[in-house]
């Protein structure tokens, strides 16, 4: 089982560059694929709907992801809400808030996030490995299951064994059954009735330690970082094509006024939520509060995409007259530097960790990028108020 997890993690890490060698790309605010895809498909956007067959692997990144038809390869997804209604012929690798599976998966499933929901139509032919706050499982799992999280609800059939580390609760429904061995680790004994487990029940009392328990999932999280970097590069390429002058202006402002940008970024982080709350408590301001609640996450996602230009411009300067490839190379360099910092931050020396370095650097780059975006838009608004053309 350990070898299988390592193999899956390595596969996830190598899968991303492999599927890009022959793949279709779709990027936009709202993406709908209704024609058959004869190759691999990579797509990024706020809302993505895959309505037809994908003959190869499918990689999606966005807010709301829906797969309504068959995927004949692997599925890789990062999103807030991920819904799988079509059969997946190989493995699922996913991270996000909610993963909802309502179909057959012929391979393994690996998930890191808040909730994993398997309906009574879900059939997992392989193993299920997850780290989540809630596992709500109906349907059937033909292989083994390993889960680490807060709550586990089992109302389906697990043909293999289960290794469950739970913090809050483990409950079985009328249809819940583990045919193999149950290894349970929890603060108190939550062992089910004997008729719910076909094999041996092994209980270990221990406190839930997220740092220790989720350590086994670091390989998968590293792979997710690589996927995020790839998606960011694709989105940056689109931004360069549609708004070359803004990118050049952003890069220059972020470099020349770094401390001013940092201040703007900190003020924006503080002021935006306060303004949204003030608007929400007034009847007239409620519509504006709703708009702000929608726009703030979009702004932050946009800044997370362009922040690599902050570092890239220091190493490979760009301007509005620069070629598309120079701009993209500058962004890739910035992304590579951030990835190296991330990898360094994962180094541990006994009980000492460098994770704070990565967090501080990423936070500073984000705040400078946010400040530069706000400053540019503020200056544009000032020009508009004076009745001048931008």
C-alpha cells in the first residue's frame, strides 16, 4: 500500500508535463466543451463544463468544475467545487473544497480538501486515499481506503480494508460495511458494531496531529503546486496576448515603487473587508456588498496569477515593446523562483522548519502585486475624474 501511494504521488508529479506534450488548451472566464476531444485537454477558468468525451487525460483548474461525460484517461482537478458525473477510466487526482463523485472510476482516487462525497452511484475500482474534513461515502469501493480527517460517514460497501484516522466522528449507515480489516486511530474508541466489519478491528487511541498525519500527502501537495504553476503560466500567456501594455505597466510599477505598493497592498487587505461589511449592514449598500463579495476573490485570484511578474521583471526586465516570448519567459523565471522558494520552505531540520520563509516571501510578493494593481487602477480613476482619456 505504501508503495502504491508513492507510485501515485510520483505519477501525479510527472503527469502534468506529460499531458502537455499533446493537448488542447481552453482558457476563459466560462469554458464549455461540448464537442468530443480526441486528445488530452487542459482547461482553466472560473466555470468549466466538460459535456463530451475526452479521449485522453483531463486537467482542470478553476472555481466550479463539472465533468458530465466520459474521460478515457486520468482526471486532474484543482477547484472550489468539483463535480464528476461522467465515468473516469483511470485515476482521479484532485484538490479543493468539495469533490462530488457520482459515477464509476476505474482507477484510484486521491483527494485533499474539505469534503469528499461519494453518491450511491459511485463505484471506485481501485483505492481511495484522502485527507479531508468530511468523507460522506455511499456507493462501493472495490479496493482499500485510507482517510485522515475530521468526520467519516460510511453508508456504502468497502470490499477491501480501511485505515482511518479521525478527529471527531466515525459513523456507519444501514448499508455501511467494511469487508476487510479496520485500523482506526482516534482520540476515543469509535469502533463500529462488529457486524459492520468483516475482518479484524484494530483501535489505537491517539490525538490528531495534522502536521504529522498530513505529512504523507506532501508529495501530492508538491504535485498540486506544479499544476498550479503550469495553469498560471497558461493564464499569464493569455493576459499577455490580450493586455500587453497593462502587464508591462504593472511590472514597471511593481519594481519602481515597491514600498508604496507594499503599503497599498496592506491597506487594501485591511480596508476591503471593512467596506464590504459596512455596506452589508445598510439596505442601500447590500447590492454593492454582494458585488464586492464577488469581485474581491476575483481580484485576489488575478493578483495570484500576475505576481510572478514582480520577481521576473527584476531578473528579465520587460516593457510594452517587448516580444510576447520575452514577457512569457520573464513570467516563467518569476514562477521558477517562487517554486524554488516553496521547495526550500519544505525543508525540515529536526523540529525546525523553514516554512515561514516561503510564507513570508509569497505574502510580500502578493502584497506588492496587489498594491501595484490597485495603484494603477487608482491612477486610471483619477484620470477619468479629470475627464481625460486613458
